[in-house]
C-alpha cells in the first residue's frame, strides 16, 4: 500500500486515508500483515524514526512483535523478542499512554541489547479492548526540532496513534475469534467424524485385505469383495458429507441462534468499512438443524456482500414467520444477474445456500440486479 509521507492535507486527511485502507485490507490479509501496515502507517504519518507493535502472550512476553525502521540485520543482531518490562510493562499493566522526552532518563528504563538502536523521545499506547490490554504500540525519535527538555511527540500525535491502536485491537480480536472458532470446529468435527465414519473405514480396510488375498486364487470372489469396497466407500462418503453439513457451530449450543448471529454481525461491523446491522423480531428457538442452516446461510450471504459486492451497507434481519423464522440479508453492493450467474457456472455460494435451506424443509429466494444490490431471504418452518 502506498503511504504519503508527513501530513499533506492535515492529520485528519492522512488518518482518514490510512483508516479506510486498513479496514479494506483487513478483509483480505492475514492479521500480521494488518499489524505491519499499522506500524508502517504510524511511523510515516507521525514522522518517527522507529515504530513497533507487540501483541501480548500469557507468559510475560509477546506472541507477535512487529517493527519498522529497523533493518533485518539489526533485528537479527538485537536477539530474542523483548519481555514485558520497563516502559512496555507500564503500558501493558497500567493501560496508560506514555509520552517521554527521553526514554533513557525514565526511572523505569531497564536498558536494551547492545545492537538495539538508540532512542530518545518516545510515544507509546496500550492496545486495549475495554479493560483488557492486548498489546502496545510505540514510536521513538520524532524527526523534528525538540523543545528544550521536552518531547517531540505532541498530544495530537497521541490522539492519532490511539486511533491506529484501535485498529490493531480490532485486528487482534478478529484473529482471536477466528482461532477460537477454528479450534472449536476442529474438535467437534473430529468427534463427529469418529462416530460417523470410523466403523465404515474399519470395514473398508478389512474388505480390501480380503480382496487382496483372493485376487490370485479366486478372482470371482475378489471381484465381489471389490464391489463391496465400492459400496462401503460410497456409504462412508455419504456419512462424511452428512457429518460436515450437520456440524453445529459450538456457539449455537452455548448461546443460541440470535445471540450467535448478533455477535458475528458485530465483529464484521467492526472489522469492515461497510456498516453491518442486525435486527431480530420475535424469533423463537428453532430445531438445531434449522438454526445451523440459518447461520450458515447468513455467513455465506455476508461473505458475498463484504468480499465480492463492495457493499457499503449490509442489513441482517431475523424475524418470526409462522412457527418458524425468516432470515433476510440485504446489501447495497454491485448486484448481479442471477440467471447470468447460473449460466456462467459462478454461483456465489447460491447452490450451497439453496441446498442448506432445502435440507431443513425451508426455501431460499434471491433478488438482485446489476447496480441494485442483493436481497437473500431464507424461510424455515420451525418445529
């Protein structure tokens, strides 16, 4: 991403450009890439010589530490990642900003490795979500005339850095949410697959061994065994597919459909430049399979709107419909011609969504046109 040095157009204009770029980038890049962009942006916008961002681990150190202004050779010579001590510890433990005329003169300064670059004036802020401190971001050596005995960094610099720190917090929270989701899904999938498929795979292996033993002395029986292998493989495939399709996200079991969907919408609203809203009207608990299908369809529709449609507004509504519910996901994105999409073989997940709806006795409708946005509705019957 090209960055503008200094503050052409004023700090607000510079921040607006960086903020929009970071929110757009967060859709596509790994979290570490987003953190690196934040560090580079902070150093260049505030005209500092050095910048760094650390994400805390649970053991007094840093799970990630991103720097800018230090060469690869310097970084290797510095040695292991820093621990949480000195000024870093003050930001992390007390959640307080630090703006210092000379970090080396502070009573909390504990020195640094011999290969570490010299730093004087210093601006550091915690990266926090409410009361929880997730890490810290700091700058050193502002390129400007220093006031006598004072710090080159200003209160305005601190305000701008605090907003970039909020972007870092969003990126870290997104990463944590994804890690927890993946871990939970993997554990549940392993359990489901073991119960549903392991017996079939065991039978498949025994039958294959029998076919191998018979292939020379009794080809006729070996052929029968091979046909049995094909049948067992088909059954195992069906059960595997069923286990994956019916896999119910852990959050549904804990919180139910409404709370799970609301939380996911809130995360997406924070992580993307588009405004994403959620409204719920009188929905009752649904059978587990229907709740799982509704959530999956909502996720697919949101993915399409935010990743492919360049939507600026996405509204998710879940409302009671008879004994069941109706999901509506509407966006103001670029839209498409549904018939042309089908003819071209590009379904944007529409086939999967229709299959999920039909699999629980529901129905899916799609309304869209080029330049007119998209509305996806799913109805389920309830129980």
